[in-house]
C-alpha cells in the first residue's frame, strides 16, 4: 500500500482513504474515489489533500 504523501502516487479515479479535518483527532478514515487533487506541491508531510466524488475533502492516508 502506497502512502498519500506523494502527489505522484495519487490519480483521479483511484480509491483512497482520507482523514477529514474534523476527524483528525480521532483518526477516523473515510474511503472514497478521488474526484480532484487539491494540493499543488509534489509532496506534503500530512498527506495530499483531495476531494472525493462525494464532495468530502481530506488528506490521503492510504491508497487502496
């Protein structure tokens, strides 16, 4: 399983697990399909920020 810190690992249409802003303390993960990638830099220490097809936004923790 790749981690979500590198933008190169993430593609639109991929299934990923994200942590949403309100879930950062609990660490609860939300699974979904990437609709668009919101982080412009090539990597980010907390994970690349994406929007899922459901409209939820969060940082990628796992790529499934």
